[in-house]
């Protein structure tokens, strides 16, 4: 237990759902972005996967829409302490996108329009854990929240769910992304409170 | 572990907390700290607050805007007493920072309490004797909401190479030319550096404000990678 803050009572409700340590519940959908919001028209949009051998796979927006979509309801946990529960997204599973990609790489570096990057192990992209999401609560995903499409990998802190996703680079060695190079945790498991390097 | 040594009212709803942090490692302007509050039964919650001061030994200043229905800010603004302990972690953040060795011109655009990390940059600039040219554009609802008003007035006079301009969105001071209005393209164009100068741009404020200003900067030709943003508060669903 931390140092008691004299006179602090806090706000708890008996019905409070279980949240990862240090998180609080929000009904809003706050935005955390390091720079301006890119506007990417879907007719210019492309999603690529480049393997450790340099082989390139690409999907246009029409290609993505032609793939079987999934609608999932997941909880979001942001490293800035808010959690939002029961959000519904529609997207294409990374299992589907990576199905025919020849790779033995262990690491992924995700790239976004606008230059953002984030890294995570390939295994965290598979087995129904990650999607390229393009609808939020039944509506087209707004640019401020990463539209036209973002990575959704809700079991990690939300900065791993790269907005404006444009591709995934598969690597044999782990390469830190944008926030990971700025002191944030390499993996970012909210239930183990891996916010910063050394957690 | 920090201890509150002084508090100052900045506006009716914003307080500066002066903390003593014995083992503080120093920080860069723009960084924040995580403040953790713990109740007697062990319940605890954390929030992030921008650092307002230039790095200065074990002294650290945070400016907290009271959110009336908030869980943490009313405690920090009204209950925490001089001498009380504060658990904090940091400094945190390595992107929304200005380094005093950078010589490029700097455009700062603040909305409301978004001034706090930008003020740390203004203070660091002076403390480090930097000659980098700074332009600060500060949007407030009313003159009473202007945080650091007196200090900004004297710095605009004394800190050579610092320009400060204001936009009043709801109520302008007496004698102000023009009506209160939201910040627009003309303000950023007039009071920020032209894109040709390749300034570093820092924008901080509520989400909608930051979205607007960042879009304006891009429209004015600034490269996205030179526009750094920090947003707070709800954005709506």
C-alpha cells in the first residue's frame, strides 16, 4: 500500500468492475496522440505486411473490406490511467491477414500514417487477440480515433493499438516503437501495470 | 515521496502546488508526473499532471485545474495541506519536451490549463539563458482564467525573444480590440512562426482545441513531425 494521503477518501462504488491496477473507469473516449491527426482517404489507403525476408504483402481498402470481418466487444486500458469497458469494434482479424504470410519472425513493428510506430511480439497479434478495426460502435472509425483503420490489440495498453495503421514489419529482433523509445514499457500489459521501462 | 511546501492560487479554479522532492532527478520542460493518492483503507488512484516549473533541485511545481466533479483534482486543489506527503512518480514522457540546447524557433499554443507544460518551457528557456525565439499564443475563456497572468506579463517585457499573444473565447478584457471568439487560422498565422522558419510547435489543451490547432498548423504548411501535441480531458464518444 502506498503512503496514505491525509483526508483523501476517493470514489468507489460497490458495483465497480475489476480494473487493472492504477486504472479508473471513464465513460468518455479520450484521445492520446503525439501529433496532428492524419487524414487518410480510403482510396489511397493501403495496408502492408513485410516479412523478415523482405517479402511484401499488400491490401487495398477494397481488399480489406472483402475479407471476413468480426465484431468484438472488448475493454480498453490506456496508460494515462483511464479504462473504458465494453467497446464494440468491427475489423479483420490479424489471424486472417497473416494466414498466408510466410514468416517465422517473433517480433512486429507496427507503422502508422503520420509516422507513429509501436512494437509487440507476433504471438500477441495472433489467436484472436488483434484486429485491423474500421468500425467503432457500428460507425466508421473517426480520424481522431485512428480511422479509417487502426490496430486493435486490447489486451495491451492502448498505445499498442496503433491508430491510422498502414503496415506491419515482421522482425527477428525486437525494435522499440515511438513511445517504447520514450520511456514506456516494451510490452505494456495493463494487468501487470507495465507502464514504463523497468515496470 | 514529495511533500507540499507551498500553494499559490493562480485563478479561482487553478492552484500551483510547490513540492519538495528530495531525490528528484531533474526533468525536461513538457514532462509530467503521475500522482498517486491512497485512502486509509488502501484504495488508491492515479492521475498525470504536467510539471510547471523549470528543473530546479528538489523543488517541483505542478499547477492543478480543479475539475469540480473530479476525484483527484479537488483533493489536490482544496484538501492537501502544507506538510502533507504526496506520492509521485516521474518525470514521465520523452516526446512532448523542449530541450534548451535546441536553437530552432518555437511556437507554443495553449488552451486553458494547457499552458502548464508550455510555461515550463518558457521558464526553462530563461533559466538556461537560451536565445531560441519563442512565440506563445494562449487561449483563455476570460481574463480571470488566465493562469500565470502576472508572470507572463513581466516575461513578455523582460525575456528577450519571447512574444505572448492572447485569444479570449468568451469574455475579453476591457478595452480589448474585437469580440471574444475561438482561436482561428488568422491567430496562428499572425502569432506563430511561419512554416518557412521550420519552428518546433507545441500545442497543449483540451482535445477539441488541440485537434483544431494541429489541423491549422498543418494547413499552414508545418510538417507534421514538427507539431507535437498533448491533449487532456474528454473528447466525447
